[in-house]
C-alpha cells in the first residue's frame, strides 16, 4: 500500500469510519445517520493526517 497518495489514506479511514459509523448507527437505531457520520469522520481524519505531513 502506498502511503504517499492522499486517496489511499482517505479510503482506509473512510472504511474505518463507516465501520464505526455503522456501530453508532446500530446503537442509535438509525443506520443512515451512523453511516453519514462514519463517512464524514473518515474523510476528516484522512485529510487531516495527510495535511500534517506536508
């Protein structure tokens, strides 16, 4: 896995975020909100971690 590409890192964090969001959604009985939170979380973390290195 190439760690230089922003897209790869965001994709990894999106998958992790969706997994976390799905768990939150299941707990809240609202999968749509959980998945949306997960995607937003994944994109935010992926972008932030990439930007700190540059």
